[in-house]
């Protein structure tokens, strides 16, 4: 810990306090130069204890200090001496006497307020209809600005021979396509909100879709066509866009040069995550392609960068530019500020919803033969529930120990699609759980409350979970092996009737949301139906 002597005094005071102490410095300087000993003593008494101040200034019968004549007499006898307390010490004493305005950390400094501690704006679900429409209008203006900037960049590339077919032109085409689709998505969303007056509710179950991989298979003649494209100095780029309402997510670019003899498909590995979706979500996925010339001009010549080796060479007489820049270029007829449309061509599209997310292959219609692609797309999709149902508390679980039934009190946490168990609450953040139950394998429609006849322990409910036969070694008090799978009955006992009702409500909400959003989750059914 830093000592107080090392602290900067300006860090402990506000600007107003600093100005006051500056004035006091001037007054103290005047006193130290030509003031009397009584003035010096009175200054020291500001930070001295009450006992010392009484000894220095004994009060008279009237309760007043001695007269100035007595002080002048003492000053004639007592020699003049320097101020034995520095200004820094005086300020520290005054700071100690004052009421503290802020707490200090272990290093002696108060922490600065963080921007992350500031209240964040509410989610879309908490915004009013008018605020959502205004936010969409602002997004339309922002995308319009991007469209204008990308158009200017493309006009410049079209008017300059060195940028024709360059990576800069391809990236401008990509940004123009994304901005155009985002602007159109925002306009369509505004029209939908104005027509239906839809207002999102914060308590509606929501979910997340993760498009982790997407394959576009190529035809066998694609490799031969790629060699022909290379001879003609051409290249084909591929990308896809995923749209959910006003949100548009773009993939990176892939080209025909990414194909090999071992990999006969275009594989997009960067995942696309779409969160905060409704149950009736509709995600549109569109595949695009761009066939263009391949830029061959080096970077230094494109941007007219002179290398060190070229500076010592004398240029030939009359040679002002390279021949690569002499090809005629057609500029935009609308001028340098004309707004353009992207040259990317749409190859096909498909829709993802709660019914089609279980599919792995989707069809693409009207794919041009010049791109040498199959008319299908393979995807890898994951759905996750965002129910935000979380509950903590003690539950007593029934388990088999040595062939006998026993009840064990554990700290249980319902979070996500699992219920986790620890011995004590403080182990939740320090240790791995002792046991966990996957609610995606639960076939109970809801937690079943057991009567006193079924279970002698009060406030008990039951969940039935399905497991593979390899996991279960044999039948037990809670597990029963069947021909194709095994079922396990989990018994939970709450401490009171109120906690029983609360736990059952939480489990029911979590199971409902998991079954709606996860295609791999078991539906509610009887054991007979499952077999």
C-alpha cells in the first residue's frame, strides 16, 4: 500500500478545493515573511488538538484571548522562528478532519467509474413500437450512406484501369450487396410493424439459431472450368446472406480457386448466430456469385508507390507511365456520385423455420450452368432455447446406495437444459457438479407430484429421463432397461409446499421451451409410446 506521503495532493481534492488552498498558500507566505509569532501560533492551532490550543491561548475570566499588548510583549522576548508545519502536511490534516467524500481501494486510490457499469439500453423486446420504427429509420439512413460510399468506390474502380478486377473492387461489390439487402430488410420490417402493430413481449420464449457450416457442392467439371478461367484471367466468388427480419448476416467470400481434388465443394466454416428469435421465425438464406476479371497489377504500381530500388534508376526519356495503365476505361455514365447496384448474381435461396431446421439438405432453384454448381446446399444447424429460466435451492434426491434407497440433500441449480447438483451452495462456483440431469432427454410432460401413497416423503415430484442402454449396467430401484433404451425415474423432494410449487413451475417452463426450440429433445410421451 502506498504511503500517504507519496500521494499527490491534487488527486485528493476537487478543482474548487484546489483554488481555495492556492489562496491559503498566498496568505501563509505573507504570514511566514512578516507576521508575528501570535499569527504563526494561531495558524498551527488550526490542526492541533483542543488541549494544546487551550495551553497556547489561556482564556480569561470573560472567556476571551489575551490582548494584543501581551502578544507583542511575548514576541519581544521569544525569537522569531520558521513555520514548522509544511503546506502539504496542513492539507493532509485538513483532509483527515473533513468528511470523506469517496472510499479508497487497497492502493489508496478510488476507482474510476467504468462505462460498463452504466445502465445499458433495453433490448428490442422492451422497446415501444415507435422507438423500434425510429431505430429502423436510422438504420436505413446508415445503410444508405454505405451504399453511396460503395458506389463511389466502384465508380472510381471502373474509371481507373489499375483497379479493374482488383480486390478493392470485389470488396466494394460485397459491401454494396450487404448494405442494399440490409436497407431493404429494414424497410420491409417497418412496413410489417406499421401494418400489424406487432410489439414484442419480454416474457415470450425465444431462441437462437446457429448456422455453423454450409456446403455448396460443385459439379465434376468445375475443376476443368477453373483452369479455363485462370487462362482467361477470370475468377468466380461465392457468398451467402442470412436474413431474419431486419437483421442480415453475411458470410466471407470463397472463390473457385479454393476447390481441390479432395474437396469438391465450397465450405463456409464461419458460424452465423441469430439470437432473440420468436417461435414462428423465418430465416431466409440466399446464395450469390460474382464472375469478374482477376486483377494482375502489383500493389506498388496500383497505388504508385516508388520502391527504394527504383529511386536510383533514371527513367527513360519520354516514358511517363506504364503500359498497364493505358487501356481505355469506360466511366460511369451517371458521374462519380452515381448510385450503383451490386454485380453479384443470386443463385437461389431456401428458408429455415421450426419445421425445416431438422433437414440437412436444401434445394437451390435456377442455378446458372456457367457457375458449375449442384442445385442443392448442405447445412449444419443448431437450435438453442433462450428461456432464461434459472432457479437455485435445496432439494432432497432419491438414489440407490448398495441396493437400498437413500435420500440425499443437495444444492440444485436449474440452468439452461440441465439441472446441476452440488453438496453446498458455495461449491457452485468452485467445484464441478456432483451430478447433472439433461432435460432434453426427459419424456415427462411436466413434473409429476407424488401422493403420500406413492412416496412417504412429502412434497415429492418425479421426472422420467431416457438413457441409452450402454449407460445403464442393469435394472435398479430407479432405472429400468427396455429392448432399445432405458428409463430412469428421478425423485425430488422440496422443503415446503411453496417451494414444491415453485420448482414444478420452473421445470414446466424449461421443458416447454426446450421442446419447442430443440429438435433433438424428446417430446412428452408415455413409456409405452416410446417403446
